[in-house]
C-alpha cells in the first residue's frame, strides 16, 4: 500500500472538469481581480456560516493581520496566543507591532481556560485557535474577554464549518479569520483567506486595509496594503463549496471508523468531539508516548502521517519565551495526524485501521 497523508491530485475527474470549466468561464470574462465570483463567494459563506460580513482576502495570515490592524492593535499592545498553533497566529501579532503572550493549551491543543491570568494592562486581545478543527469553548471565552474589556480574534483557519451552539467558528469574536489554503477542508487551488465579522464598521475597515486604504479607486484614506483575493481562487472556492457538506460527511464516516477501531487501545489517546458539530474533522490527531516509533512503523507500511506541529511557538527562535507550556509541549511530542480526507478509499481506511491496531498489539 502507498497511502499518502493527503494528495490533492486525487480529486475526482468530474470535479477537475468542473474546475476547468469554471477556469474557462473566468478566462472569458477577462476579470481576474474582484468581480462576480468574489461577490458570490462572500455571499455564499455569509449564508452558510450565518455571518453578517464575510470579507475575502489573500490568505489566512493576512486575515489575522488585517483583523488586528482593524481593531487598532499595534505597538505596545499585548495579545494572548496559545503556545501550540501554526506560526501565523503569533506572526500576525508581531507584524502589527504587538507582543504575543503565550499561554498553555489543554490536552486537545485549545487555549487553557485560565488564560485570563496572562492579562495585563497592555492586553488588547486574545486569539483562540480552533486547532485541528475543534472549537475552543466560545461562550465562556467571549464572556471572559468581555468582562476584561479585551477583543476576541478567532483563528478559525482550520475550522471552516465547525459550529458551537449553532453558531459558526469565526462568528463569535470581533473578527474570525479563515484560511483557504489548499489542504483545508475548504481549500482553494492556491492561497486565499477571509475575515468574518458581525460589525459593519470593522468590515468596512478591513475592506479598506486590504485594498490600499481606498474606498474608491485613487482615493486613499489610510495606509493599507494589497491583500485582495484572486478572482480565480474565489471561482474555484465557489465550486468546492458545492461539495463541502458531502466531503464533511465523508470525513466524519472515516473519523467514526477510526474511533470505533482504536477506542480501548492502551497508551493511545483519541481526539475528543471529532464527530460533533463543534469539530469539522480537519485533522485526526492521536497521541501516544510511542509517537515516533508509530510514525516510523506506519511509514514502513506505506501510510503517510504528519505532525501538527513538532515544535511549540515559545520554543522557536523568533518567539522564544520561558513558561509552563507542558500540555502544548506534550502534544508536540506525542501528537500524530493520520490520514483523514475525502479522497481516502475504503480499502485504505481498512489498511490503516489494521496496521495501527497491529502496532499496539504486537510491536
Ligand atoms: C491555525 C492557523 N492559523 C493561520 C493559518 C494561516 O493561513 P494561511 O496559510 O492561509 O496564511 C493557518 C493555515 O495554514 C492555520 O492552520
């Protein structure tokens, strides 16, 4: 067997044809920035996630930076960030001139609920990251933030389509940031991102910031930048959106098979809540003290795996910080993502189930 962790070239021929057709349509219009595909994409996301404003941009890292700038966060400010996340969460804070203050996570990689202990008189915001697709406890977190008078910027880059109490990831905070990087559950054929907000003033400011500060051509009201989405990426995302729910169903079916097969294995922790609506089953991350051995074993059997992420941010050179990050560090040392995507074939899932259980039974 040769089962890649994720190989996007495996998408069905019929889907490839739909994407090629949409490419031809865009080519014929001659409009490659803005236009009806972008308008349609934003409207569809707003409707699906029940978000008042959905402002597309060039990628998820920009979305975070735009959100922080729109909230007026900059030099001298502090922003609380979980120790275990993709680097962009802290990178965006530094890019706007503020300081990331790292806080440990729980066993699932979500910011620990006592993060408010990190608050100082410089704290302007907290960024919960819905890591692997599982949402942080947002009702409590938004209440805590409100009582402390600080903003919530959700890093929902991995959590498109997760809902908590019927409310979508990205719609709880002042701004929610999405990534449509190709490997995401809703991924473009390139780079794309989005800010969700329920506040019209913030939406307007984000739109200005991502388009050189111009409400109209050649009228520049603030120093902005160019972070517009490509029309082509919006067009491809409109096609991928048509299949989103069906792909989610496929992910959940596979996740259930894994849960059923692996529950009760000694020394193996399974992802919590992955079948619930507050988890979009973006990644299936198991945890074991024997992670490296298991990864090597699966590789020998032809099963690709990945580590999200092998190093916590406070241990990285640009973000070096001392502190108690023991849960986050454990996840970095013991977490292993096994294949979970709509392109997996039944026989492949069976093979993964067999090999993984064999490892814990015999090795
Ligand atoms: C948690 C998290 N935050 C931010 C990002 C940044 O998104 P992008 O790669 O689109 O810049 C990603 C995606 O890679 C992510 O997983």
